[in-house]
């Protein structure tokens, strides 16, 4: 019988942010595959866990994944962890999961914190629809095309960025959409956790000469729906139901359209919903 691969979420800062299930799995497996064994050893020592460790990182992933597959097929249970968060999210792990799936090997995910989700809910930007874009390319045409495409997205977008490049990234994004709302979320769950909100232009100016420590999450509002402001003005004077219809026509789901209409009009979602019901009844009465 083959063993099981466990994808174990680990803290992104505060060591208390780990589940009881994760701790049990880390104690019970035969081997822990770790992105940086020195980093993971600190976590294990904190919880008095003595399971053997082996390196699994981007530079040895191909060979390490094959070895892991052989161990699983031999009946060993393995846990895969990264330095912080969930394996496979801008960290090694996806290749091993694919290999396990191809060979029919059981894979189980053990939940843990994920930085981009925490940053999203702290950003104060819309959370109904969002997209995670990972780390931007460092330079060249790929970088320019990456930002141009991201800023065209209608949903809230989230990036990861290193402390050395966050200022330049904000400047590049600001050059394309200076008035777009955004948030920089840094040192999540740690002592110096920080959230800075503003337009891309404001944040670019703030971070232009600022020394930053720790990886940052950059959350940026999606591109406004074209023509939405004009439709919103019309709806204020007439009926919010017309705005909901316009948003649905532009690709919004019904619930998302209700939320977006309420946000644009500055009224409660229940008020928008009642207006939609009223318009529907009036249309039904007119047809009878």
C-alpha cells in the first residue's frame, strides 16, 4: 500500500498560527520535505517535534520529487512544507503534487495561513472577486506586459513583491493607473505588521525612498467597469435596478451585481435588492 503525501500549511510569521492537525501530521509522518531545513527546524523545535527532515526546494525539485514519489510508493508518509504558508503557492510543491496525481498517490492538504488571502481581507478593497498574480517579472518587456494585463482585470488583484523591488513596482503601476486604489500589506502576523492604503500614486510617492523590510503583498483594485459612473448617475435619479441590469450585461453575476451596485450608489444592498424586486413586479404587471 502506498503512503500519503501531506501538503502542510505552516505559519507565515507568528508560530502560533498552526493547526493541531498540522502538528499531529508533522509528528506522525516518516519524513518532512522542507524548503529550508534550517527554517523548518526552528518550527519543529518550538513544538518539540523530531521527525527527520530533507531539503525540497526550487533548485532540487525535479530530483527530489522523483525520490519522494519512490518513498510514497514504498509506503512512507511524507509531509511537504515551505518556509511559510501553503506549498505550491509561489513556493515549491506543484510539481510533486502533479507527479503524485499522475501515479495515483494519495495527496491530502492540511490548511494553514496564506499571505495573499490575509492581505486581501486587510486591504479594504472589494473581495467578492479577486485574482492572485504571484511575483511580477523582474524586468523587461515581460514585466511591462504583466502589469498592463493585470490592471485590465475587473477584479481585485494581489501581487507578492520583495522589499528591494516594492518601490519600483509601485512606481511602474502608478505610471499606468495613478488613481487606482491599492494597499501594501507587510510583515503579516508579525510584530511589525503594517497596512498602508491609498492610490497607487500616493503609495509610490511614500515608498520611493523608504527602506522596506520583509516581503510585501500588494493589493490593487480592479479596473472600474466602463461607463459605470454614467449608469450610476442615471440610476441615482431613476432606479438602482437599471444599474444592476447594466452590470449583469457586463458580465457580473447576480449577487456580485447587487453588491457592486450598492457600493457605487452608496446605499445598502437590501435597498438595491428591493428596487430590483419592484422593477420586476412592475414589468410583470405591465405584461398582463
